[in-house]
């Protein structure tokens, strides 16, 4: 990934459309990946996002223990790898190896970036008060990267049970909304 | 809208893809609409969703006061009305009238359904503990409706500053994920 620093003020535009993302965590030299769609923006700047992680996920423990992760946004070209990561548990499998994904060192957190994703957001957990009740981690994006060689990436959106929508046409409407 | 009751167990498949939605509220005979993208599923069943509403929105007060709303999901055909609702404040405007949207009585909450939307989800606020800090309302969907006459609705996804993606191709991948 020819990566370029991406302004934190524009991160909401990457997550607000609701793409399926991959979230990486790392602890003790071992990194894991989970696939996730239960994510919302919560603040523009510094960018905050809320993500819901089931405690049945292997990544739940890593995220809780380290307080760090990377949100990686895949385009449709690697959809099968994304779904593969969602169907496998990191307790038994090195998902980077199994699915041919490449970990890259992040700059501010211990979790790795994923080279094959067009955007990578380094995050720190800033609020765990809703973790026990809802599995809701509140994250601050502390550094964002995009791959400038990827033009108009088309993300995938999960509709349940293996059904996805791929980004189609882009439209522009007169709007005062940020 | 020829409406049909929709199973609560399938609601996540409507919200998880991250569409722009409209949220209606009502108080004292007055109804309002806000446009919103900061929303995530939080539980499958009963379906819980978290939505972030700025206290600068007129709807914030109505939602806090009544503890009820309807999440209405529009398809691309009414995208201009959706953006219009996002660009206008309900403090001064009857948005139903201004944008030619039709309120219909809900069955379990005081807020209205929107006839022109292909899905309407009646919601009750069940947790306000994160409202003061983050504007996060946790909602339980108590009744869901779809318009069975709308086949394969294409939703819109907000990328910021008037830029939207429209649903494109649907794909199916072998997945064990719910």
C-alpha cells in the first residue's frame, strides 16, 4: 500500500456510509482480524466511532486488554477475504496468513494496518463504560491512512446471511450537511 | 404505502448496511423529521440500535422528551426530500408539508411513519445514559413495517458534503455470519 496520511477531519466520510470493515488487534506478538459492520460515527473531530463487538469474538478480549485497534476498510475486490475473516476464529488461526493479508506496522498503536485495504484508521479505546452491557467500545481515531493509488474504491455493505450490496453510482445533492 | 409487518429478527439486515435514514418524532400534535446516518445496530433481537443525535437538532429535544421515534428508510427516488429534511430545521418548518411527505399513524409509538419510505421501524428509547456525553440514544425497535410493493430498494449512503453513494450490485458470498 502506497500510503498517505489522511486528514482526521475527513474520517467521518469513510465510515458514515456504513461499509463492512475489518478491525485488527494485537497482543504479545500475535495479531488478529475481525470483520464488523456494527459501527457508527459519534463525533467529527477528533473523530470518534462506536463499535459493537460480541464477547464471543476472540478480538473482544484483545481489544479490551490493549485498548487499541485499527479499522481497515476493504474494497469489493477482497470481499472473499473479508468474509473469510468473519467466518474464522482467531483463537485457532492466523488470519493474516490464512487469507493472504499483509500486516504493516501502525504509527501510534500496536495493532497492524492491513496493506490490502484502501483506508486504515489507527484507534484508541477512550470509553469502555458500555462494554459490559452492550459490547460498545468508543474509539478515537488518532491517525488515518489512505492508499492514494486506489481511485473510487467500492465498499461492501452487509445485509445479513452472506448478502451484500456493493457501492454503485455516486451522486451529489445540494446539501448544507457536513 | 401498502405496509406489511416485518419480522423484528430481520431488522438488522435493514440497518446494518448503513443507509441514510429519516427519524420522526412527535410531541403535542407536532411531528418532525431529521435526516441521520450516525446509527449502528447493537443487538439482533430484540433489535437494538444506537443513534447519535446532536443537541443542536430540534429533534433532540423531542426524542429526549417523548422517548419514542420512528426510523424510516428512504430509497434513492426520494433522495432530494431526504437531503431537504437534513438542511431544514423543524423549529420553524413543517417538514412533512414542505417536502411532500405523508405521516401515517404508527401502532406502538406516537411518532409517525413516513408513507414514502419502504421501511419504517417504530422505536422506544431504552437507555439515555450516554445522551449527555455523546448524544447517543439506545433504541429498541418494537414494531417494523415494510412496503411489499417496493422490490430491491436502493438506499443512499452519505459520504459528506452532499456526496452520496447509491446501492449498486447485490452479491452473495458463502458466509456463516448472521
